[in-house]
C-alpha cells in the first residue's frame, strides 16, 4: 500500500509529511506510480484507492516530534491551501483534529 497525492497537492503534502517523518519519501500521484510499473515491464492489472482517516495527535506522536514541530504541523494543516485542504480534508471534532490520507493498492504482473 502506498500513499498517493493529486498532482496539485503532492509538493505540499510531501513537506507536511517530511516535517513529521524525515525518512519519508516522495508521494507520487497514482498515474505516475502506474507508469513506473508499466515502464518496468509490469503492466497494472488492477488498482484501487481509498481514504484512511487519521487522528492528528497520535499520527504526529508516532514519530515523537517535538511540541514545536507538532504545533507547526497542526497550524499548517488547519490553514493549508484550498487544494491541500480538499485532499487531506482536515476537520475538528471536539478537541481532536482529524484528516484523511489517500492510499492505493496497485497490482501488476511481471511479464
């Protein structure tokens, strides 16, 4: 399973995730991931994508980010550009902040 981004949000999402997890790699759009498989001689037989709801605090705490970085991430998520807000769908419920990640499953067969 991989996280995917829309073309217009991938750079913003990358920097958001990289602040939380310095080992994070680029988040490619699904169309680019499929092209990588095809270019490697493995035609895509099936793909699907879905949203996965994340609670912000446990998500940030898994990487033991500092309180300052966590505050920056929270502030950025709440005030993100419209395209990113549409992609991550941040929302507050009571005193908790949630957002959605889009993930994909890609099935390809080596020829």
